[in-house]
């Protein structure tokens, strides 16, 4: 009698099914997320940026009575240069000296004196120019005194008033260093007998 050989059934390999299922799931997830926008979470900058603490600038105390001249250096010179409108480098050199002479008529000064010293009159008239009163209300002049060295100075006392447009006389001296005042030799009718000089503000007269 012949015995039939049993034929083994080929079963399904479960390992392949698991791997295949994972691959399909991964593809599906990728397709679902393809067009999904990326979510951006706002971050409070105060959480990551360190706080900035403003620094208070150091206070610089200036010596208002320090005499500033060529060769001087320091913060006082820097302040003077700023007032003069020249390069601020804290070094008093030729440029600073020239600017100071042009503006205040001196070559050395303190910061305190700078504030009270008159500025040089750049439009000052010359000795020999004839002038007339240039104020609508009249130009007031001061009396003068002749000093021992021959200079003529103001007494500080009121002398008279010249009507607008009237001739006062000829400039015989210009005040130094600011050129802000003139000594004028009066051209009146009695000058043949007495020479009279008046002290007048440069801004109050006009060249004829």
C-alpha cells in the first residue's frame, strides 16, 4: 500500500506583514503632514534678553577760574574750544589761541571771564572815520578824561545826546581789545577854541 506524502501548507509570514503595515502608516502620516503649516511659537524676548541697565555719565567739574592759555590741556580747554567753535581735543594750541584772539581780543582767559568779556566788534570802524548818530531816539555820549600816558578814557558820566543823523565827529581812538567803543573828536563850532572828546558805543554810530 502506498502512503501519500503530506504536503505542507505555506503559511503567511507575519513578520513581513508587520513591517509592511508600519511602512504604509508612515507614508500616510507623511502625506497628511505634507501641507500642514509649521507652527511657530512666539517667544517673549524678555525671557531671553538680559535687562540693559543705563549707565549714568560721570559728572565733570570744571575749574572756572583756571587761566587757559597756549600749552594748557584738559577738560577746561575742551569747554573753551567748544565755545569758540574749533576742534575739541583738550589741547590749547595755535588754532585755539587765534580763535580766542579773534573773538575776545585776548590770548588767555578763564571760563568765568569768557562769559563776561565782550566779543570783539568785527565791524569796527577805523581811526579817522567820521561818524553820525545812528539811533532814532538819539545817540548818548559820555564825557572823557585824558590819562597820564596820553590815552583817553570814559569818565562813565553822561555828556550829551546827538539827534539821529547829526554828525558827531572823527574817530581818534578805538577801545581795545574788543573795539566796542570809540573816542570821537567833536566837530562843533567851538572846537577852534576847545577840543572836546566823547566816548560812544560803536553800535550807536554810523560812518558818514
